[in-house]
């Protein structure tokens, strides 16, 4: 699976990107591992929707 290149950012960005990548990989495997980047975009949108629904869910409990 290919994903768009990302510049390194803050640890929060890295965690966010890791969540997107993990979900994109799940979607890709469920679809039979085809070529394309649509899974990364889909995973990113799913995460965005989750954050809109529950804005406090992505914050750490340090």
C-alpha cells in the first residue's frame, strides 16, 4: 500500500499519522491489498469524523 508522503511533525502529528496508517492498512487488507492511495484518504476521513464526534477522544491522559 502506498501512502502520501508526510513531513515529520510533532509527536502528536506522529501519533495521528500512525493511527491513520494503521486504519488504512486494515482497510487495504480487507479490500484484498489492491494498488492505490484511497485507503489512506479513507482512513484519514474516518479519523477526522471520529474526532468531530468526540473531540476529547484523541487527547492523551498524561
